[in-house]
């Protein structure tokens, strides 16, 4: 468990699973038993007494091949005589889907203000077995087009941006993009 994937953190992309397995005739291959069951074959020389080595290995797992959500991962090691043994399962969490765009409102309403400070709020719906919201990214642009300012705030389950300010007087439009714990976000909203 040497990286966030086998440690149970929410992840996406491609991750590695490191392993150590040994046998008196060596390990022929190791296989991750989740998704499309990626495998790490090792070179073996059956003219030797111990045909395969017992060195540590790594298996690359493409998370696009796995279903999303929480699931067990087991590693199977197979020795030179085709005897198999499974590891204890570890919990892995996969999320490849960006959170949907929130319906944002301005505290106090969308009226003209004499002070350059306001807060934006939204609801984070229950997304089930998916990575939690960990950050919000915002963009303020002139309603007529032109200059924009941007920023970000991090926070577990963040659903409010406080003390937002526009660069100069006028009418502005606010856009908020949420980011989850697996790093998913959709800037195209």
C-alpha cells in the first residue's frame, strides 16, 4: 500500500499496485483481481532449480477499466508450478466523473450593492458512493463580456464562497465549478 490507490483514497487515472510475493520455486506472475485483471508476468527459466525470481513487482491498473465506487482489490500470486495464493483484500475507491454544475445563488439576492463583498452558496447533493467535494473554483466575468477574475477555495464539502469581490463596479456573472477528492472537475460548465 505505497500510494493513494491501494490506501483507499478516491482516485482516477492509472495507478500502480506494488507487491512482494515469494515461493520456493519463485513467482511466475501476479495479477490484480479487479476490473480487467491486469497481470505482471515475470521471466522464468525452467532449466534452473528455482525458475522464477521472488523480486518485488508492480502492476499498472487503468482505472478506466474499473467500475466507479468502493470495491475490494485482491492480488493473486502464481508460482512456477501454477499454485496460486491471494492477498487479503484492500479497499480501493474509483471516481472518474466530475461533479455536476451547482445551482449558485448570491446571499442577500442578486441586487445592486454599495459594498464590494458578497457570498455565493449552493447545495451539494448526495452523490452516493463517489468522492466528496473538496474545492470550489470560481470565475467572475463582466456581464457584457471582457475581463474576468478567478479564484479557488478548498474545504471538505464546501458549499459557500465568502468575501467575493469584483475588480471594478458594474454587472458581473459568477460561475462555480466544484472539484471532488479524486481531482475530477468540469471547467466546461
